[in-house]
C-alpha cells in the first residue's frame, strides 16, 4: 500500500504559554515537522499583548471573532471578525488585544513559524 497523500490532524500541538493565550498548531514545525508553512488556531485573552518582533516569515491572520490590534512598521490597524491581514517577512510588528473580549483567529506562516526566526525584541 502506498503512503497516504493527506494528513488528518486530530490532536494539534498545544504550545505552552505563560500569558493566557491559547495556541494550537495544526500543521508546522512543532506538530508535523513541516518547515514550508504552519497553520495555528489561537485565542488571545482580553488585555493581551506581545513584544515587538521582526519575523523572517510571512504571516496571514484571519479573525474569527473579537478584535485584534496590529502595529506594523508604524501603522496601527484593528481587525474584526471576517477580516484578514498579510504581514510580510521583515516587517516590525506588535500584536495585541487591548479590548474587553477575547479574540479568536487563525495564523498561517510561510515558511513555518519558528521561535528562532520570530526575532522578538526585549520588553
């Protein structure tokens, strides 16, 4: 029998966090050892934020519910449910949810998210 040409994810890798954010990687380096791209489901709690970073990968964010703030190369954008945003590799970006409700979204990174190439700044 030949190798299957699909993969059904039934147990995504839950990334350990200390800031209350839920990260479930369905496809990527941590879950399937896929370096070309990653797909993750996330829920950012109210008042959550990350430090600035300059990732070496493109990142697409698709908002499912709630709102999320993006600071990209000096511009501030706020996205809501049904909206998406592509941030290209090399952009200086800060993600946050300064709102009262949690924000659920999906993130797709090309190549895959890698903690060694996210280039987070010290807070």
